[in-house]
């Protein structure tokens, strides 16, 4: 009975390659039993690439579900059987045309909305990348740009950073590098 919740089982309400909705049969700490809706997203890996001038590689893009332009780190879904760091490196190449240099450092893992969503996001950090060509993923329309790390707090506070994973990773890096 973790945290006072009793879990009796769960079943699928909807499934697609990108999202699953689960109905979890639970009893809450106060004794009420009901079906709790949990959204389950595919695992995501994100890359934070830094250069020698203390800049981070970001994508400037439009996200139609939020109706917003902003910066985000390159990344995407981890394929079945794929190592998350490999996925982050692959996504960086596909979205920016840059191949990361060296071994990744696992920066952090987060669950951005743990009350109702299972959506593990792993963030890896590299120090350097080589430009090898154009981005190859036609579904990704972001513009890759190098942004000074010193600007991170201003961009987060100004709402110019898209997504909890990017904001958390950038602020973690900013805080630990000062």
C-alpha cells in the first residue's frame, strides 16, 4: 500500500504508438475506490549540447498544441530496445544536423506530471558537436541556434522555453555551473 493507495489492477482505455490511457483500479487513502485515469507517454530522451563558448544548442520552433513559439532542447521518443543516450544523440542529428562529440553524461531524469501522467524523460549532456549537414527529420521544423547559458533564467522567466524537460534541464545546468 504505497503512500496509502491500494492498486487492484489496471486496464487499457485507449492505445496508440504515442499515447496510452490506462484505467487504474485504486483505493485512495480515505477509503474510496474508483478508476483513476493515467496517461502514459512513450519514453523520451533529450540532449543538452554545450560548446566552448558556454552556449547551449536549442531549437526555436512552434508547438501547435500549446500555440506557442519557443526554445527547446533536441530530443524525441526512444525506440523499442534503444538506449536513451543513443536516442538523444540520434534525435540531435536528425533535428539539427549535428553529431554529438564524446560520451554522454546523464544529467537527470524527470516525470513532469507524476499525478496523472507516466512520461519519463532522460536528459543527457555533451560538450561539443560537429555540424555534418542539414537536419534530416522533415516533421521537425525547428531552427537550431546556439544560446548563451547566461540567458537561461531570462528565457525561462519570459516563457520562451517550451516544456518542463527543457526548462528543468536548463535550470539544473545553469544552477550547477555557477
